[in-house]
C-alpha cells in the first residue's frame, strides 16, 4: 500500500525529535494562500483541513463538497506555483455532527456518505468524531465509550472501503491516516466563551479507555490492519481560546496525560483549539507529545486584523476626497446584525461588550460573514482603492501594520494590500512553524 507520509510524525516523535505539524483549519483564500506561500519558502509541506460543517456531501456552509474544496486548494497551489503533492488534505470532526437531530440510523447514513465523499476526493487525514449524541440517544446518560467507538469503527470501515474503491481509478492514491476521539468543543468554538469555566485536562484513565475501546471496535470490524493507520487521539491538554484571551498550556497540569503517550508506540496526541498559544507554549505542546496542532480562528483573526488595518489606512488616505471608501468594518457589522445566528448564542454581556466581541473576539465569529457578497464587495473596493495609489503609504503602514512596514522597508515583502494581509497571517503561522519544525517532514 502507499504509506502516508504523515506517519513520519509518529516515527520522529517516538525518536524524541520535536517534530509535528500545524493544521490550517480554514476555507479562507487569504489564509490558505498565506499557508502555501510560507511553505513554499521552506519547500515544506502543508496540512489543510475542512470541518464537517464547512464542507460536506451537500456543500456545507461554504457551498463546497470535498471534491470542490480539493479543487479550490489546487487552484491556489497553481496560483502560488506550489506543488500540490506537498499538500495534505484533512477532514475534521467527520461523523454525525451536523445530523444530531436525526436518529442513529439516519445520522450514521449521512455520516457514512460524508466520510466516503472525503476519502474518494483524496483527503488523506481523517478525523473520525462520533462523540456527539444523536436523537435516539438518552439525553440524560453519558454516551458510552462502546457506543462512540462502535460508530467510529463503522465509519473507519466505510473509509477503508472507499480507499480501496479509489485505488481502482488512482493506483497511486495515498492510504489515509486516522485520528479518533474528541475532547474539545464542537467546531466553531465553545458557547459562552467569555467565561473561563476552567478547562479540564483529559484524565489518563479516560484517554486509555478511549484507546482500548476503539482498538477493540476496530478489531470487531475486521480492521486490525487499519488500526495501524490510526496515528493520533484527540485530547484536551488544557487549552482553549476565550473572547479576550486564552487558557494557556500548563505543563504541570498536563504532565500525567503527556507521560502516558509514551506507552503507545504508534500514537501521538492531536491538540485542537491551540489558537493564541504563544510560540513557546506551542513548542512545549509538541515536545510533550502533541504531534498535530489545530488552528482555525487564530488564522482568520489575523486575516481580519490585516483587513481592518488596511481599512483604517484607506479611510485616512482618502479622507476629504471624492473617492468612496469600502466602509469594510461597517459592512461587516451590518451583515452580522442582519443574520445573528452565527454569533448571538456565543457572545454575552452588555450591548457594548457584545459589539466589541462581534468585531474583535478571539473566537472570531465574524469569519462566517467574510464570504458574504457585501463583505466581499467591500474587500474588493478596499483593494482597488489602495492599489490606485502609487503604493500603500509607508507612514500609514507604519501606524497600522508596523511588522509589515519593517518587512517592506527591508525588501522582504511587496507593498501590495493583499500581500500585506497575507503576511499578517504569516505572523501567526511562523509561531506554529517555530514549534513544529515541519520542514523536517
């Protein structure tokens, strides 16, 4: 079979090399371009993941099916002149996540079609997540490890069958690797993120029970060989973003959990919600056994910061002129107020506190509104206006984008508004690269 190169993460971790990979969980073109352009400089690999609510067999909230998302990334690679074979595509939280209102039979049928569509599209990293209850589960009883693992192993069998189907048309198709478990909030972030409820590190006994249950369930499905393709288990190492900060990784609190991974020669940890950790905390996570660092809102937050900075530059540059500015921040606010379903249940507080969170919360709910037509039109106007100038004024760039200003002055960055936005994302990516050393993969 065609071995998946992501298995190198496990091999290197077990050899005590501090090597991992960050997972770019985003469908935003600026974010993905930034990730690819940054990797191109190091001739490194990139892991890009879409979640079950973003991309599914019906189109998800992005309007893209897995094959569409793959094509979307391929087109960005072509634009960036980057070898698509150096991209790993992953599916995150694949399972009955978006069909929990249905009974098990129907929810799992949809999850089966979801997994199959991802594998047939060529995604090679599959996070199977069956931790959520469906309509006919007892709402007052904890979902058992047996039920979670039984459903997960069934979906792994679906994925394995889909891979063998793919081989018939693509003999060179890379065999998928799998991630199991879910010790994190649902995709999109925790509700009520403004309160620090005290993130609990996964208990050692719970982690071991999860591994044992999944291994047994895979065995019952006849998937002993496929179990060797499970490279990671999702745990909660004690990290989570909040509206105005994050719960930082604490090695002391997580030391028992982290020591346990040494007992499993074929597994590493996958850490979700690593957004906004400092580069030293990210480095500690990798050193302690977290081989895969997920980041989502942290990247789109940086992208939004870049766009807002350009919007401030635009307002200053064209103030008192006849040029109609983009009013980007106002347009985004209007879209969020018109359709509050993506943020209302997440943000609490006074009217002013909620207003600030809509724009600036680390949970970055405004990322769901960036793709809307009015916001995209405002971004296009912003870019057009700034490009009508001889260059983005350096004095204004220094005020609103000082890091990019320095890079432009040093000849390391083009003075172009899109390049400036993407480089703001690169600031965040570089902190992950500092921790993962993924150029060694």
